[in-house]
């Protein structure tokens, strides 16, 4: 579903991603962990073209979005091709980014109507179904200001799902939430995993990574230091830096 190879990304002289590769299979849940500033979120944003890479290649569901030329510089496909490829992915951010002047249901149907040109009567049944899926069926006429942080994030998940993506990307979706609200969002994500949604999750939630992810990746200093099956990763991390990180996080 995702095949990213030898990704390089710099901001001026600051090299943020250094030869990072990531492969994700259909229905696989991949958790990416690591300290702040390790490049986790940047990698995620490169996958759906929110950031432009300097070198390497990215293919989504077998379609190449960007590849390196003979000089090693990244060359993207046409804007339309990139847009089509990225449409296969939904993304949920740290901040909810809901439209404050729209109700919950309006937030969910806006993108399918605007981007996919779907008719309101066609998307509304799916929107209500998705709200029920994230446990917010009764909140369809509420405005974001009337919701808790956890509820807003669940609406954001439903909004991303309304575009009917094949892959979901999550960028630390619980980091802006109070601890007591984190569980409801993680429960929604776990349900998606049980429904065989392909997911890449940047997270600080070690319990989620251990229990829900199939594969865990540890990044440090812009490098993918260790990748492994979740249980083995947590039980017997190989790299000394991974061992130190987990020792600190699991205290």
C-alpha cells in the first residue's frame, strides 16, 4: 500500500530525514515512535505531499508519486497525478481543524461535496453512518465549540473517512487532548484497525503501539533506527537507543 524508499528531506542546511524507508502492507497498522524532532511527523507529511522530498521515491498502491532522477533529485509526477494518488489517503492531525461555523455533519460532508463533487443526498447517509461509528450519532447538529477535545478529534476521523480513503495517516492524534479524553480516540482507532483499515500512526501512546500496531518503527535524528513486529519490538528491542527510549517511556 505504501512503499517509501530512501527519503531525504532538508530545510536549508537542516537535514530532517536521512535515507528513511517505510513499507506498509494492506490492512497493516504501523506505529512510528520516537522523541520530538526525530522526523516522525515530517515523514508522514511527505507521504501525502504536505511536504516535498529532496530525494527518494514514494509509491502509493503501486502508483509512483515521486522518484529520484539520475542525480538523486526527487521528481514528482504531474499535479493531477499526485492529487489522484494522495486522494487514496486520509489524514488526521494533532489539531482538529474543524470549521467552527459548520455543524458536525456539515464538516463531514464538505470535502466529499467540494472535492469529489458528490451530491449532498448521496453523502449524508455515509456521514451519519460514520458519526455512529465514532460514537457521536447524536452530535450531528452540534457545532465544534459545543464538543470536547476528544469528540472533536473523533469528528475529524469521521471527516477523513468520508473521503473513503484506502489508507489512514494519524499524526499524534491524541497529543492535544487531556489524558482522560485520549482513550475514546484510541478506541475509535482500534476499531478502524479491527475493520482492517491500513494505518500509519505517529504516536507517543506506547500502549496503543504495543496492543494495536502490527509493526513498530523507531525514529531518532531523522533515521529509522529499528523496525519490528510489535510484541518483539517492545519485549526485546535491539538498538541501544531504542532500549533507552522505551525504558524512559515505559517507566
